[in-house]
């Protein structure tokens, strides 16, 4: 038996431009019968006969709208060890939603192998209808109720994704909320501090945190028999066993790991700011600085807007509304209040809380990171809205009064001096009602931060699921016969969890052998970088 480093033989490695993924077009059978439900601003939640629950919250619907849930044919790949049970969700003609909704899908643990933790054999995916591929979505597992809890701001096909073993699960699904629980807030703070110190560039601390996450999420912790220390040497994971793979691939891995580390740190620190008042001081300052830097680069501008929305609405705007809540409304004119809150005629439309919520989001996106400008713009818009009634002509004011059966001619019209306290009282009442709206915007921005993290995770999953065509050819002099034709070849060393037969083969008559695998499969197998040759008929497991 002989062992040769791969560099000692002629090795051809080609990384395919496409990635291993799950296509949504492989299902067989008929689509199930759709179920129809009417939802409205007053009735925003429904449970289907199959146990699926859809909850829209308070800021999605403006009128009665039909929800349709259609079961799709199950997709199963016995060889790859996964199954998908999915449903198509439609809500009127809406696709993108103004807020995150919750979809709960029951899961069945009978597909899992004996002894396997059911919560680790199931996850959630959505079908990207543009690419026709299944992708990650924000979800968590409710183990007590055996349900997948999905959070999304767009409608598509969503499904329960089952795998036969956790090794397979690593390649396809991960629980983002579970990932976050594993990240220490101090480690996340160090990543953001490094990002700020580097002027908006991820560094080794971010790469290290990203590498640690990848190690855990993709199940690489038990695949290190070849000596790769993922958690403490992120450069090694980025090089993926260099020189087997070229430096361009390593550079891409390093950059993506840094981005992943930054994204999870943003989400982690954001959650700390929203939940822990005692730690807000230093954390909030660091978060603000990181948001300002993110805004200055085109590739991270979306993240910067989301981050600034989290801290502006958590502190500045909520404080503004809390102060308004402490003041009680007194003696506001009935017609004036009706116009502001209920009147809809011609060009005038009373704003709902959903309308105000979208205005807050628009103002935040128009003034990213500018706390004073956001606060001033919101106050100005509330004041402007509160004064519209007093600028109406007498005919319109009479129309408003008539809807309340109030005689406009007999209605006492206030002087300019009397209008100001009426406006002030209405604004106090409006502030009181807008407090939960501002909290909703804050939470929405944090959910958007989660979504940015999922995008970074999808990039990582695509990277590690790349298909690699691998060819080993004996270097034979012209006219000579191959010396190792018929020899048994195995790539070594292999980890304890590697399926050894998948890394074993026989050189053909030309002294050549070809294979294909994914980057993740290569790493889980221990990143073998040596060719072991055994005489024809030999058994690598015995010699």
C-alpha cells in the first residue's frame, strides 16, 4: 500500500458554477384541494383542517381578503435522504407584505430514524419561484406542539423539510433562532468593535465567529481528524485544505465567513438592545457606530437602514410616544376627532394605524441613521395631520358634521386661540395610540436584520454545497503503460463519520479515476488530502 499527497499526482479539480440545491420541480402527483378563508383587519388569524395556522398581525390587511392554502405533492429523494411536504399560500393579490406574519406547520416525526431527535430531523424552507429552488427561511421549532414556526414578509410556497440523519440536515437546513442562542453577546460586540475600528471592513474576529458558526451549523465539529481546527483557525477553514483548492476559492470563503460573523453579531446585539436595558449604554453606542458605517457602503446600506431603525425606534421614538401616553385627552371636538380618525370621502381618508406604521418606516428609510431627522419628521407629520381639518372649506366641514348628525350651522366654530388646545389634545391621544405602532416598527426592523443574516447563511450554504468534479490521473510517459491501472484508491485521512466507500474507487486501464462531491461533503469527510493506493483486489479497511 502506498500513500501520495494529491500534489504528487495529476489532479484536476473543477468547481461547477451551479450549486447543489433542492429544486422545486421534482415533485410528483397531484396538487391537493385548496382551502379558502376570509380574513380581515378584525380577524387576522385562522387554523386549517390540517392544523396549519396563519397569523397576520395588525398591520397587513386593510380590508377583507381571501387566504388560500393549497397542499402540494410531497417531494422525496430516498438516496439523498430527505422529504418535503409543502403548501402554497396566497393572500388576495399580495406577495410582498408590510409586516412579518407567522405560519405554523405541524411536523410528523415518523420520518425520522429511530433514536433521532425529531426536532433535529425537520426544518422549514420556502420555494424561491424565480430560481425554482428551496431556500432558508426564518423559523424555529416548537418541540412541545410539534410545529414549525415560520416568520416571513412575503408569500410563497412553504414546507416542512425532513432529513434522515443530522449529517444530512447540516447540508440543507438550520434553525436561525437556535444559531443566535449559541452566540455570546460579548463575542458579537467584539466583532462590531472590530468592524468599526476597521472603518467598515470585517476582520479576523468576524471570520472566526463565522467559522465557528459554520462548524456548528454544518456539523463539521466531528470532521476534524485531518487536523483542521475550525473554531480557532478560521484561515484554515477558508483555505479548505489548500493546496487542493485554489486561492480564489479560499478568498471567497474568507469573505463570506466574515460577512456571516458580522450579520449574526448585528442580530445578537440588536436583540440585547431590545431586551436588556441594563446593557444598552455601551452596546447602543457601538451599534450606532456600526450602523453608520454600514450605511456608507452600497453593499451594506440595507443592513444600515435596518440597524438604525432598530435603535431609533427602540429608544428615541418610543420615548417620545411614552411621554404622550402620560397625558390624557380633554374636550376634543367630536367632529374634529371623527374627521381625523374615521372620515373617508373624496380626497380625504382618515389614517389607520397601519397607515401610520408605513409612514414611520418610510421616514426611517428616507433618513437612515439620522436620529434627530427621523424624530423631527415624525413630529412634523403628526402635527400636519392634526391640523388638516382646520384648513378645510365650510362645505367639507359640513359634510363631516352631517355624518355625525351634527348641525354644522349650529356648531360653535373655535377661534385660532381655541384651536391650539384642541390640536394639542388630539395629538396626545394619537401619541397614545401610536406607541404600539412604534414598537411594531422596531420589531419589524429587527426581523429584517434576521432576514439579512439568513441571506448570508444562504450564501454560505451555496458555497459549501458547490459540486466539485475531481479527477486523478497517473502521470505516464508517452507510449508507456500505466503502472497503477486496476489499483484500489482511497482519499485519506477520513473522519469517523465519513462513508468510506464514497471515497474509494479503482483506477481504470488508463490509470485514471473521476468523482464528484460537494465542498461540505469533503469537509465532513475530514478534508482528505492524500491518495492511498492498494494493490488490485485489496481492501483498504483491512490493510
